[in-house]
C-alpha cells in the first residue's frame, strides 16, 4: 500500500522512497532519523514497510514541525482547521495571518494551495509564494484521510525535534540510520532560495565526518543532474561514500518547456560495515 503523504511539499522524496530505502538491505535500524524532514516521505515509507522500530523527525522550520506535532497529537483538529481555511478560500488573508502568527494549520493550507507546493520566503523570512491559479489545493476529505493515516502510522513510535539538523542527530548511534536531504547547493548558493534556510557545504561535510567518527550509518541525497545541467558539485571521494544514481523521473519544469529530460539524483550511502568508495547506477 502507498504510504500516506499528508504535507504537499516540493522536493518531497515520495517518488524515490522505494529506491532510497532499497539501499538499506536486510538491516533493520533501531531508529531512523530524518533531520531535514519536510514532508518526511522517507520516514512514512519506512514506517509503512516496517523498516525501523522508531523514528526521529526534525526540521528547522518550526511551524512545519508544528504541523507534525498536530498530526501526531490531534489529526482531526488539524483537518478541521484545514477544512475551514480551504472552504473560506482566502489565500491572501491566510498568508498574511501566517506571517503574523506562524499557525501550523495556515502553513498546511498555504503548502497545499501555493504554486507547485513550493514555499518561497522573503529575506525577512515571510512566506511570499503566490497561490496556484489553476488548482484549489487538496480537498478537505482527502487531506483528512492522509492526516489520520499518517497519525496512525507514526503515532507512539515517533519523536519530533524542531531545530537544526546537527542537534537532531546528536544522539544517533551505530544501530540507527540517518537519512539526510538537506537543501541542495544550488538552492543555497544560487538565486533560487527555495527553503527558509540554506546549508553551507562545509557544515554538511563536517557533520558527515562526525557521523563517520561515531560509526553512524547514513544515506544522503545532495546533488543531481537534469539533461546536461548538473546541480551541485559531487562530494569529495575522500569521504569514502558509495555514490548511486537514482532516476527521479521526468522533470515537470522540462516537460512544461517541451523537453523530455529525466532528473537524476545522487544518493550517497555510508555504513561502517561497508566503508569504501565507488559508483553505481540505480
Ligand atoms: C529538500 S527539503 C527535504 C524534503 C524531504 N526529504 C521530503 O521528503 O519532503 C529540505 C528541508 O530541510 C529544512 N532545513 C533547511 N536547513 C536546515 C537545517 N540547518 N536543519 C534542519 N532542517 C533544515 C528545510 O526547512 C526543508 O524542509
């Protein structure tokens, strides 16, 4: 059965979750950490497939973690609030309200209703993405069933941690698995500031070295390419990561422009048991 996916989020790894989790092999980690969770697509897929006993979900966007808190604690209350906002249909008022009080239900509505489910932020940190002019966003009944299903799947075995990824993974150990999906280099250094916060490459490299020092297995999505364009520099071979290439399917951007280009994403795999380097297609 397809796992629930309650938070519409550009960059969600829902379509790649099977390929990403296939790299775990027969090992069943004690806890799966997803410190750049967004819509937590990998956690939801791993829970559905019973790939780990417990889950730690974190993101530095506090109102997004507020959505996750409501999903676990009171999914029907969140569904009611979403339904009220959806039926009133006043995107501008919800966006202005969200920028004042950061209400999680307002953020859920904005994500479901904004162009490409892609949040965009001003320099001052205000949500400034426009509404999708052609679609009205996920209907309330469907949103309710996704929220309730995600709550049932993760409830009782998931810990939420709002904050920086390094704090979220500070207690991960050799029996755990960390899945990292940080903002790509292109969305940190370039003009396209997609997330409320980017991540400097040097900080990421230092965190990976620290995980290796503590013998914590990890998977990392970081760079990729579409057609002849590459996004981000591959990571240094000195880290000894296995780099695989996963096909993310046809890019909606390229399809819009009449080009049949497929997005290829890198997945870097590291475990203390199979430390070494190499490349594989996927
Ligand atoms: C590429 S998205 C993750 C998408 C996710 N894999 C999914 O399936 O939806 C990156 C996420 O990292 C978060 N983020 C950015 N910088 C962070 C940091 N320093 N620590 C924790 N989270 C961060 C952003 O808010 C965003 O939700």
